[in-house]
C-alpha cells in the first residue's frame, strides 16, 4: 500500500487492487505518515478477551463441571459455572468443548450383575462364532406391547423442502406381541403375533419354530423372562431333547442378535405408520416378515467373549469407585 502510494496510485485504485476499504487505506497511510515503517506493523486486535483464561482456571472449570452440582440442581450449566467464576457462558462453552465435555447430554447404561456372566457370555458368543455342525442356532425374543396407533388426522406427505408431518395426538386400538426367532446363519425369521404374552403363548411359538426345522438340532438364545422357564416349557424341553436353551446374562439382552432385528423393524416398519385396528397391525407385521424373508440379512458377530468380559470387569470397577 505504501509503495503504491509512493508510485502515485490513488486511494480508490489501491483499495480495489488490494481488496480493502477506503477507510483501511486511509488509516494505514496515516499511520505511516505519523510514525514511519514501525507504525505500520501488525497491532493487537480488538474484541472480546473473556476466552483467554489461564491454564489453572481452565483446569478449575473442568473439575467444577465434573463435580456434584449445587443443592437443588440436577447438573452444572455454562451460565452457572460462569457466574461462579466470573466468566461468560460462551467462554465456559469453549473450554468444555475443547475438553470434550458435554454436561447437557445424558446416556443410559446397565451393567449386568449376573454371577455367571462370564460363563454365559462364553456360551453365547461361542455359538455365534463357532456354531455346531448340522445344527441351527436361533436368537429368540419377544417385542411386547406393539401399539396399534392411529393419528387423529391424516399425515401430510413428503414434499420438496417439507418433511412428512403428522399430528402429535392419536387413538389407541390395542396392543399385540411379536415373537421372533432369528436364524443366525441366514437371517431368516420365524414369527408369531399374539394378543397376549404368557408362557402358553411362548410355548405355542416354540412349537411353531420346531415345525419349521423338522428333525434338526436347535440351539436357542433367550433372555431371562419368566415366560421362558415355566413348568410347561421345562416339560416340553424334556420331551424335545433336540432343543437346547442358552440364556443370556441378566441385564445383557444386547447379546441377543434378534434385538438388532427388532430395531430395524421399528424404524422400517412401525415408525410413523397408522393402524386403524389390531388386525391392520397384524397384517402389516406379517407383510414385513414376508418381505424380510425373501431376502434375509444375517448379522455378523465379531467381538470375542474375552473382550466382552474384560470390558464388563472394567465397568464393575468403575461402579465400585464412582463418586456420587
């Protein structure tokens, strides 16, 4: 800018060439006239300074965010921390973000307390990774209380620039229970829809499963629901020695692969769908199952049992030392 000025260029021309405003050109030329080359050097920028905190203050903010909140509060907020330390909430947000902390988020968890956790995990994962030859491995569970909901007004369909819209209120037309047996090797699903969820319903479903695999040895994964261990079920197992039950640890139904299928079912089939009756819900579920079994998708289990057991022990240790 100074060299162009010395060459006789006008302020307007200099501003256009250097993509600056006339105000900036005038200011810098005035600084050169008043103080020479040294006056043109870069100067400290103006603006907010509240984000510039000392390392010890940043450490204090992080420790405070991890400490129990004040009485009557459920958690710390950026404004609450800022008020206590005399800083702005924006400054606190920046520091927490740099340290990967999100006090506004909460995640749920559940750690199994089953004393036989390790043995059951080895049993289940062993069957996933090394299934017996000439045997069928099935992941079995129930998706209970599926509601036949009908919105009070028709939904508005998808449009360019507009999402699907539906009313927040609805009518209930009852519930059904879905029993499902996922064949681990192929992803094929055997199912039964029932109005109730009793031991008799589960027994009727298992009889249907056995009919689907005549003469085959079946290894069945189950959770610890009371309907899976009734006296009638035990008597039936005695009369059907080709069926073997394998129970997942308590509070560890995530080991059951059919839970993944239920998640897909909820997103692809049940979400945002209106059902004017339980019959309509039954027909809808049956149609989805027929479509799924035309091109079933198996799940591939990859995590070894020892890694799961090690992670479980670490979580138990964290719970035993957690500060509340």
